[in-house]
C-alpha cells in the first residue's frame, strides 16, 4: 500500500463523518422513525384490544357452559330429592299400614 494513500483515505473518512453530522438534512433517530413508531404503537394498541375481546368472549363462553352445567346438576339434584322424598313418604305410609295406625 502507498503510505500517502492511507492518510488521504483517513482524512476523507473524517471529512465524510463530519459532513454527515453537520448535514442540514440530518434527522435525529426518533424523528426519522417517528411515523414507524407511531404505527407500531397503534398496531400494538389494536392487537391488545383484539386480544382482550377474544379473551372476554372465551371467559363468557366458559361461564355460560358452567351455568348450564350447574342448572343441569341442580335439576338432577331436585329430581333425586323429590324421588327420595316420595320413597320416604311411601315407606312411612307402608310402615303405618304395618303398625296399624
């Protein structure tokens, strides 16, 4: 390599860096990508909202299923209680007949 070439290249590199820093069209990072960040934040907000809606629907569906199961069990328990009461009354009636009262 030519020794005179190396310092010349280094000097051009420094001039280029200085020119970029003092360029009047140079825009700070946050300003340059502000629209992208804004869109990203909006998409994040929409995603979170959609996720909440889906989770709410899932929870409501789960609660509806639980309510239905509770109603079925309550109905079954009421039927079983009525059947037991009927058998108890029948057994008591038969006992009264046997005892003659």
